[in-house]
């Protein structure tokens, strides 16, 4: 027994939705949750050592903060990403200075198009200002 054409087409459409659309929707849902739910938040203080916009297709702001734990010891580097152009403008203004950055850590972001690290800077101020 052969099925009518509209039933065969319906099964094909259902299969296409399950195979193609469902994984895309799951990816979008996971990305949205990962970018809007922070694992941790906090502040870090140090010298803004490097800050640049980079990437081939997905241009992201990436930087390094040099944190001196103990004078004379090797510095610790805190690598971070920035999604906001206004925060990026402030970071460019404070290049080479000692700053305090406020960050939110987002674990599980599925692609580097949003940033190369899991630490996203949400605010910056020079040291000595509240």
C-alpha cells in the first residue's frame, strides 16, 4: 500500500524539522542562557596591559589585566572579553593605568563569537575612585 503524497510530504517536513530546526533552536536557547546567566561576578584590580579588537569574522574586544600579587613576584594575567562598546571605550582611555574592572563569568558560552574568554567586563574605573 502506497501512502498519499501529502502524508509522505508531511513525514519529510517533520523529519527535516527534527533534524535541522531542533538542533538550531537548542543551540540558540543554550547560547541565550549562557550569556544571560552569570556563574560568578566580582572585581579585579591591576594594570591594563593589553586591549584590542580582534577576530576574522566575529570581532570581539579582548584584553589582559596584569595583577601584581606580591612585589617582585611574577605577575598574574587576567584575560577578559568585552561585549559593550561603551565599556571598551573606557578601557581604551585607561590603557596602561591601574584600574578596577567589574566582571561577570559566563561558563559554557558555545562559541568564541561572543568573546575568547568566559570573563566579560561590565564596568571599569581607575584605581582611587569609588
